[in-house]
C-alpha cells in the first residue's frame, strides 16, 4: 500500500516553538558551518526583514527543506498538543541550518535583556518552556533539556555554552572547546553576538519577529529509517534541478525569431564565459540598469523593452557584460596581470564574500575602457569603499544599497574619480570604522583576516598572493588563558587584559596547522613552535615580529597596534590616529 509522506510548510515558530524536541542522530557529521556561512544567512534574513531598507522587505523568507524521522504515532511538528511528553524528532537533513538558527535565537534571547516580552517569545525556541521556569543559570552542572540536542560530545558543550540563558553575554565564562565542531559553534555564537550589537533594540525585535513568524521551511516527515535515508539521498545527490537561468533563457530567447541564430549563439557564449555565475550576471545587470528593487524576471522583461527586444539585449548587453564579468573574475585570481593597473584592487575585491561591488566595476570597465587611468581611479575607490563597509560591519543589504548609489553615479557621470561625493564617508561613519578596529576579530573574523592580509602587504611592500583559507588569525595573548598561565601575570588586570587580547596589536596570521598547535601556549613555547613550523614561504611579515618578540606585555601590544593601525589607515584612508587601546586605557583611568 502506498503511504504518502506527511509534508508541511512551517514557520520557525511553528516548527521549533511547538511541543517538539529535536536531536541529531550519531551518524550525522558534526557541526560544519563557519562564520562566513552563518553571517551570510544572518545578512540575508536581515535584508529580507527590511532592516537595511524597509521598502525592500520580503513578505517571507524560505530557509529550505528539513527531513525528520519520528515514531509511527508522531505527526508533523505543530500538530501535537502541550499535554504529555514532547514529540521527539531526529534530524536527517537540515541539522546545520537548525543548529545555526538555534545559536541565533540564543544570541537574540541574551541580547534582549530588559525586553521581557520578546525574551519570553524567543526563549522557548531554545529551551523547553517548563524547564525555563524550573532551572536557572546558577546550576552549571544541570543539563537543561533543550529544543535541539546535538550528538556526541558537542551535546553538553552546546547546552552549557550556547543554550543556557546568559551564555551569549560578553561576561560569560566560556568553556574551552575540545573539538573543531565546538570551535565552530563558539565562532558562530560570537559572530552573531557581534552582529546583534550593531542593531538598535527595535531592529533586534523586528529581526526576532521576522525570524519566528515569516521565515519558513518545508518539513517532510518519515516514520522509517530506511525510507528517510533514501529520501536524503534523493534530495542531496540525484537529479538536476531547474536553474533560474533556464527560466531566463526561455524568457529572453522566446522573443528571437527564426533569423536570430546569432542571438542564440551569443547566449551560449555568454553562458560559457560565466559558467556557474550566469544567474549572478543577471543580478548585476539589474543594478547596472537601475532596477535593483525588481524581481529578476520582471527586471529582465523591463530591460528587453528598454533596449528594443531580445536580440539587442543579447548582443549589446548580455554578451559584452559577460565578457567583462569573466575578465574581472580572471583578474581577481592574480594580483599582477600585465597591462591591468587595477589588477591588485580586483585581487583584493575577489577575496570578499559577496559581490555587491561587481556591478559598479563592470559598469566602470564598460564606460571607461578607453581611459584606463579613470578606470583605475574608480576601481581603487570601489575597493576602498568595499573594505571600509566591511570594517563598519555593515550587512549585505546596506552594502548593496551603497553600491547601487555608486553604480548610479558612475552611470550618470557624476563619479569619474575617486574624489566623487558618492565615495565619501561621513565623520560618524569613519568613527564607526575606527571604533570597530578596537576588536574587529570579535565582530567579524573573516574581515579581520582579510584586513590583516592587506596590512601584511603594506608592511612587506608587495602583495602576497596567499590563499586566505590556508591562514587563521592567532591571538598571541590567548583569549582564554589557563588559570595558572604566565599570561595572566603579564597583564594581571582582567579588564585591561581583555582589551589587550581583542585589539589589533595582539593579532597575527599563521598557517592553520600551526595555529591549532600553539593556541594556549606560553610565549616562549609559541616562539619555539613557530621557529620550527614556519618556513620562508609561509612566514608573513605580520608574524615575524611575534617570532622575534622577547616579551608580550601591554606596552608591546600597544606599540604594535600603532604600527598595524598606521597600515590600516593607508588602506582604508580613515583617521585612526588615536589608537583604540590607548583610548580605552584612558577611559578606565578617568573612571577610577
């Protein structure tokens, strides 16, 4: 007998906030998302919620599919009543997203102290409500029964360092993770906390409400483990889904008559040039032609009407811009390309996650291909703008809005140099960027790494074309030194030690394999391990002074921060003359 699968579209409140608990079965891989993936999801949801631009808010946000396994008598989440024990589900597909969302809900809960109404709404999505009333954070040994239970040793770690009320506060004493999954969990937790710090209370409430009520998933429920595994295989491995560029191809080429063989050939050439990024090309064209607020298919229909039909669109818009985009991507792979003065700028831009800068560069190269000096100046300004916005920790929506204005200024001719008004930053914006340099790694680990790589290039006087994925940021003075560590004697004052730990002067870049080995070692041990493990090829200038350091006290960190900030000022062209570490020290002295 054919048994249909129970399927439903559920909001996160309906899925997680119902009388249900979820567990990750032992055969699932450990938590694997990084900060980059988690923050991208955060930015996407924040943008859909209209935090950056209320007029562009989406009516809902689809988070994908979730496959659950439960006993025969258990229905879909949300179909159970609150009497009796919670319905139990195993997550067969979707555990990375649900784990990341749980971290975000925990961070939101702890960031809303004093807003009891919203805390009461969010907290049940992390901990079972009856337990919230009965347990307190003063019971460190207690394992709080939570909505989501991870597998293996991460279960207790996740419970004690994320799900327990107060875990996401800055003063919480976090346990040292014993696995890579644990380190990833903490990194994502801290990244979410930093991102939420940048939001006003009203924005946090708006984000929380949107997450609970307007973000949804399609849930499929299986009651047989073998059937669940087959479904997982089909969902993740089989078939080739219809891509949006297939839909766009029909939309555009349906207007080509029998004489339009060249248009079809040019479409195929454009598709081959950009490959997997073919859909992004259409997204960039929306911005270039001033239609960023429109849905992509509607925007393409408008463009076809503007340029006179399918063939002019393919011949004069699609193919030329496909060639430009392919050239930008190729140039971004190498810091030195013969005959391209702005190759270094494209190289640095290519390291960024997200391509909101791409349309303005494409437009620059189309309009100023005969004037490479103008193109160089504009692309240099675009590069600088992209990195200042990242240091300001602006979300993807706000960055996109900024670059839409830049593309418009380039298109109408008001921006023909780096001094154009559209590239300027207000005094408050520059102060925000300078302030974030105080603890940039805590606010955004990936941006911190990329800025340190650029600072290294300024120090070395050349571009080191290393793969950022091969390096990680190391805190020379550890974030959480052991109770008996000599690091605590170097800077005995806990508050001052925390300031010194987070500042730019305490950071360096090491190959990932080395960073894991020396994490909490004393300075002498770190120096010995680095001297043995670093080679001429892998040693960056920003790490060389650490190897040569005889001491690493507050004054050493302060002096090194001044050097790194001077290099950062050259890159960002903002005022960082007053070092953040010195400012914090003075503020503390004035309070005392």
